[in-house]
């Protein structure tokens, strides 16, 4: 999640959901007799409570606030709807669900969430030399070799409060940058 936020990128499932909805629309707008018959059978199964592909499409549309599109698919403009649908999923990802929630609940991204709470591309990434940019990004994303990270994933895991430097203080990013004289 931190990489998504750092680079202002979105997960692949967003494009997949858009393609699913576009394919659904293509099927219901089709003149193919076989496709129409199969789709109507799937809808009948769905009304009987069976989970299937159309029920998943309905759920995708309803979760994004487009229940009216499921109920009346002919009301949409196929040129504009996929963009609107994708924007709705992106807004949901950035604000309400995955991104902010995972940042706030992550035990690893404590330093990252101190500096990053929006989903915009940071301008400093284009301004600083590559070597400094990589070092700074590793530090912010907790992708470094400080004990706070190496102790967390070692085969003999060390509790967080025991990850200390020189038996003095917890070796985290704050300590490394501002306190440690090594």
C-alpha cells in the first residue's frame, strides 16, 4: 500500500473491475442468441440465490454506487460510463477502504504515515538525485536494514520493544536519524 501511495499508482483490480463491467455490458447488449440465453439462465440462478458471475457483476456495480446501472443498463453511455465507474472505484480505494485503512492499521508503516496521508505523487521524487531518492524512499517505506525491520522478519523474531541499539534505545527510523551517534 505504501508503494501505491508513494507513486500514486492503483492496484490492478481496478482495471480488472472496469473490464468485467464492460464485458457484462457487451453481453447484455449482444445480439448473440446463445450468449443471451446463457445470460438469462445465469440471471434465473441468481434470483434463486446462487452466486455466479452476474451476481458478482451486480455486487461490483452496487459497491461503487451504480445499482441503477444494474437495474437499467440501457441508461448508460458506454463511452462515458467506464471512466465514471473507474473514478468511483479509485475514490473508494483512496478514501474509504483499502489505502487509508491499511496505512492506519499497519505495524510496519508507522514512519510512512507520519509524512504521507494523501494519494499524490511527491514532487521531491523528480528533484533529488537517484541515490538520495532511493535511500529516502527506503527509509520512509521501512525497506531498510535497521533492527526495527530485520528483527521483525528474522527466523528468531525479536519483540518490537527489544529491538534496541547499543542497549540504549529502540532502533527505529527516528532514533537512527536524530539520536544515534554511530
